[in-house]
C-alpha cells in the first residue's frame, strides 16, 4: 500500500505532455518534442508570459511537456465580469421557466439516465487509460442546460435518486446539474451555463486514478492516505489537460475545486483573488452534494443541515458568500426530491416548488400518518389547505427517506413516482 501511495504521489507531479494548441499563459514549458538546439529558444525551460510566447512554441512544436510545480501564475479561464460581483448578485433574478415540471419530467428522466451512463463511461475510460470524449461530454451538458432552463425542478429531482454504490459517478452528474442550476439562478448566459456544467461533470475525474481501497475506505484516513486522496485534484488536472477538445475552464476547476478563499484549501493553497468564479461555484455545489449523500463512511445529512454547513463554510471564509447564498436561494427550503413530514404525520416527496408560495410546494404523498405506504397522489399545498380531517396542511420538517423505510430509487424503478407525476396539472 505504501509503495502505491508513494508512486502515485510521484506521478502526480511529473511532467505532463500537452498539445501545443492547448497551451495557456502561465504554464511552464519544461521539455519539447525535439531538442532545444533545433529551436530558437534562448532558455531550456520557460514560463509562457504572453500570447507571443505561445505563438512561438506553436510554430516550432507539435507538443511540449509542462511542469506544474514551476507554474507561477494561475491561468484565468473565466472573465471576472460584473456577473459575479456582490452588487450584481444581490439584485440578479433567474429567468422564468420555459415549461412546467409535468411537461419536462419525462425528458429530464431520459437526459439524466443517458448523461449518467456517459459519465460512468468516462470514468471507466480514465481507469483504463483511454481518452475522454470531450465532444460527447459537451453535448450531454447542453441537454442538461436545456432541461434546467425549461423546468429546473425536473432534473434537480433526478439528482435525489441516488445509489450509494455508484457515488462517484452520480456525484459528478449531480454537481453538473447543481452547477447549471446555480448558473441559472444568477442568470448566466447560455454559453456560460454550458461551461460551468461541463466543469461540474469533469471536476472529479482524478478520483479514477486513486486506489479503490482509499477512495472507498470507511474509516479515517492516515496522513499518507489523505495526501493521496487529495492528489485527485492534480490527477484530474493532468487527465483533462491531455484530453483533446476539453474546455480549458474545466481543466482549471478539476485542479481548483478544493481551494478555499482563505487559502486553506488544496493542492496549491490559492486565495480568493486567484480562484476563478467557476471553481468557486463548483466548490459550493460539490460540498452540498457530498454532505447530503450517503457514502460508505457516512450517512448523508438532511437538506436543511446541508445548507447550514454551506452557510457556515461561507461565513468562515471557505466558500464564496454571495454565490453560496444564491445557491441556497436556488434550492429553497424544500427542494424538488426532498422527503418531508407533514404535521398530520403523513410523508411526501416534494416534486415542484411554487415560485409564489415557496413554503407550499406540490408534493407526492407516499406514506400515511402511521408511516405506512399509501396510494400515491399529488397535492398542491398552495391550493389545498386542509386534509380530510379538517386539519391545516403544514410541512413539519425535511427528513431522511429511510426514516420511514422509503427508498426513492426503488420507488422510481418500480414506476410509482412516474405514476404520481402523471397526476400533475399544468
């Protein structure tokens, strides 16, 4: 085990081959695809400080080797436009939905299934040393963006159908969807929604080169194991850097999604001004999905606990505060897919948020007051105020589904959730 850890740590800082056409300002060229004497470069190893430097390399080389340990400047792949400033985020509003949950849900099911399978395939490719199909990834993200713009609750609900045994692939898919949803919340243009979605989908590819006995370890990491686990950011950077056609911002986010504004993140201890907006966004949604998911070593936190952790992390200088608040605003108190207990004791799943009455969403009833499965039916709490006993319907709390024996994935696979969705009114 120790030798495997040491070898992987060494591999994580070796020279990385990169196509000359993919070079960026801030990279350090350490080796060429030919002898230095065959070129007109004055130094055997140099930083790319200007576009002219890049042009010179591209004229003389097909590929080069770069050394991240000598990189002195963080490549800025995302323009720091007014879209991400605190003043703008305080006032920005998301666009209106283009469709309804009922109209979008079947399409969202298909998109989620196909995209999730694609992500699993990408991860298998990485494990086997095969290249990622960047074009296929971009197309999958484009479908996700379209669905979120149509009716975000539909695809957001699909993120709750989790299988603990497939956590890593599902997590990457969920982070993609959540990143797009956050981008919609701050009204990013279509191109940026596609960019941030791809960043989310690709952010954890480095984990596929982490030994499974560490990746899935149920107990606490040793210092050596923690070091190799954290190396996934550098490994992901290397994988995406060598992926033909990969968006440069996704390369940066794979490297930087565990950096923190106060400089206490990893692997480079970057500080606020060095961390791009996309990295900040993915850091937020990555943390939310991680703490709210069941994993081999932890039970997922309920939604309200998860957003409390986000709020505390932003207050402590780890996460970007305005973007964190926008993500919490995007999710709401009762996000689609969350399981809630009513004051009557009945249990339901939230399927669509009412924009004008966020505390009164549309819900699908799953259990009766005795927590026993009941005939599924849809209830719009903004339209129905009392149950058959004359009691006012109020959501009492958000709960874990397994508290009353509910397995949402099993419900979905058996067709019970789909049956309930068909009862929705447009």
